C-alpha cells in the first residue's frame, strides 16, 4: 500500500486539498496521512491585533485567542477524519508543531506522494502564486508533489509534458507507477519545438517505445514556439479537467531567480492540478 500525505494549515483549512487527496488516495488504494502543520509561530493574530487591543488584560486576551486557535485546529482535524471515514479510505493524522517547512520536508522523505494547495503560505499573509513556501518546498522535497488549485474538479484527463530532458521522462515514470488506475483516462503528450525544428519528438523512437508500454492509447501533440507561452496557451483552451505531469525544479534557486521553472508559469496562469517529480541526480 502506498503512503500519500496531504499538508494542511489548521488555521486556514484547504477544502480542495482535502477533496483532491481523497480522490488520489482512492485511485491508488493508498493510505492517506493528514499532515497538520501546527507551527508554533503560526497564530490567527499578530502585532497589529495586539497593538489595537483596548481591554485591560492583554494576557487573558492572548490566552483566549490561543484557545480559539487550538479549537479551530482540532475541528479541522476532525473534518479531515470524517471525510476519510465517509470515503472509506485508510488514514492517519500527524500534528507537527515545529517550523512548518522543515516538518513537511522531513515527512516527505517517508512518503510516496505529497498533496498541497497552491496558495499555502503557512502564515497569516497571502502571497501571489507560487508562494515562497511552495518554492522552498519544491526545491527540497523528497517525494513527488501534486499542487492543487483552490477549487476542486474531478480529474478526467492526463497531460504529460515531454521535452526530451531526463526529468520529464522521470516524471512520466513516477506518475505511471503511482497511478496505475488512471491509465484508462485520456492521455495526451505535449512537446514544444522551436520554429526552425522538425516535428519529430526528441529521441522519437525511444520515447514512443517507452510510452507505448505505459500508455498505449496516448496521443501526441507537437507545438512550435516558446514552451512557456505555447503550453499555457494550449492548456487554457482545454475543455476537460486534466492533471498536468512534468519534471521541474532541477536548477538551483539562484538560477530560478532569473528564469522561473515551467511549474511556476503553470501555477500562475492555470487552475489545474500539477504532478511534479524531479530527478536531482
């Protein structure tokens, strides 16, 4: 049995991460672990709220707010447990109380898949996508990740991005091993070539031989142009609810400051779940 984990902020519970994680766990008959990152620095209030407090006992106010936070976290754990029970899947709960990113990276070492909402910051503040938390997570995570949008839509198609790089093939392999049951879905392989290049896939014979063993009914789409723009433009016209599979985040953080990963562009412009697996070797 595979072990999938899903990350939750107990003070900003993601219903879409819950729904997607149950969907994926059922598809793979996996054990699902709800990782509730109760970071000791994460509270529902901050300096502004404390400075605006007009009562006479600020210590009691802080204690009351902390109690409310504790109750909300417990209620969200219970909501996760109820959903898993109703779905009939095996599950467990981890409540990690140290620094959120460190806890989640450690949990990923012992997991087959991590599911997380694209907007997670594990702070009181909102950020544009991809958030600082996700960038850090994707750089150092030790298992494949599914980044999910904030609105749940049941997946009914798989799109594999292939550019000839080993990381893109590694992502396809990993996805295939984790989700045998999804091989009956419509499968599409997208490759982008330069305007002066032929329409042949990189390593055409080898990749088609490989794909045929995993996805014999797969269809191939070759687009000409700049990959970041053409893939987004193509996917924005998609009528189904696909999950996009790609290799990403192999370059250093310094390098990505000047040239974002394809995953960054997809998170910014699309609302589709992204399966990301990177081969750092």
